[in-house]
C-alpha cells in the first residue's frame, strides 16, 4: 500500500545555461510514503540530520500539496527518506527532495497529476526550473519558466559522456550565491551566453563532444561566483588541459563539474588535478 521512489541529484546551468540547463547525476535519494494512523518520519543519512520530523517537514507539506491539487484527503503519512546527496553543495538536494515527495505522493494516489503538472509545482517551490527538471525527467533538460508556467524538454545524454564532480568540503547557500550576481547585464554578455547555451544544447543533442569546451563558457554568473569558491577560477581555466571536455560550477556551487569522454580514459589525471587544486576530498558521480 506504500510507494518507494528513487530520485537523482542534479547539476544546474552547465556553464552558460543559467537557470535553463540541468542534468541528472548517478547520485540518489530514496523516499517511501504510505498512509498511516499518525504522521511519522524516518530520516536516514547524516545529510538529513536536523530536518524537522513534524508536519512542518517539507516532504510532508509537498505531499499535502499534491493531495490538495488532486482533491484527495490523506492527512497522516509515514515518510521515510534516505539520501546520499550532500546538502547545500550545488547538487540539487532540495530539488530532489521536492521532486521525490511530489512523485511519491502522486503515485500513492494513482498518479492523477501529469509529469508536467508536477514539474510546474516543483519549479514554483524551488524558484528555478533547472534542478527540479533534471531530477524529474532525468538525462539533460532544457527548461523555461516565466514565474507562472514552466516547460522542459529532455535530451538523451551522448553515450560516451561521463561526469566528474569535485565536491568541496563547505556549504554555500543558493541565496548567498545569487546575491553576488548583478541585477543587469550588458548586451554583449547576453549574446555571449545565448550563443553558447544554444551551441551546447545542440552539441549535446548531436553528440558533438568536440564543441563542448567552447560552448561551456559563461559570463552571466560564474565570474561573479568565482570569489566564493577557492580554486574555481583555475579549474575552469585549466581542467580542459587535464582531460575535461569542459567545466562549470555545478548550480550555485561550491561543487565543480567536469564533463569527460569516458572513452578517453583521462579520468584519473583529471581527478588528481581537481583534488590537487581543491586540496581536499572529492566524489565521483555520473
Ligand atoms: N540556476 C540556479 C543558480 C541553480 O545557479 O542559482 C541553483 O542550484
């Protein structure tokens, strides 16, 4: 009578696609939900320590919003969550919790809401569509949101594409990483990014990994965020000399992301370069 869903972490922006592009990673959270006599939570994993275990819990509130939308009453729930996704590191942990809870709650009542509806609810909660889109649809997504309505398309990642993420040992809140961004940008920077986000989307769709290096550059957010992540500037400049197809800040950071061609066998060199620059532990994920 209960349901269990597995939901991926995600990386947002992919460099030039600020608030637009996202990609699911092979790093996961699991959410179980079932009707109960009294609401109870089981939150496993050190990442989830300190989250509320009453009805103020986000997973509970998100589930209730699905039931409200579907006209169903299910006030008491047993909710279990296990997560391997580090919090506040630019890997979409809050987006995966929101998407997991929306999807599980919908499944529990026979899936009356469409994926598009769940995507719109998730985007409204998260305030940007890129992480939730990737967690919900998987693969690579390109998304738009005008504050009221969100649309996304999924792109199948090229077969040889692999991802290395270097996760620094400190947390950086999305709001802090958004505060450093300018309110206005110039036309030349806008064109710089539109052209690269478009080229990157087409290159990923067509498997043109040779174009990723040029296509992943960005002038809208990374230059302003570089001061928040020690080593970031050097990694964005030099990682392509150590086997990366391209590099970016993962979402709002501090995680750094490198795209690699798995047939190149340069993962080890790249990994030691990233760890050497960051000077601490990183984690590998797809
Ligand atoms: N697109 C968002 C940002 C992602 O860069 O602020 C946050 O994870």
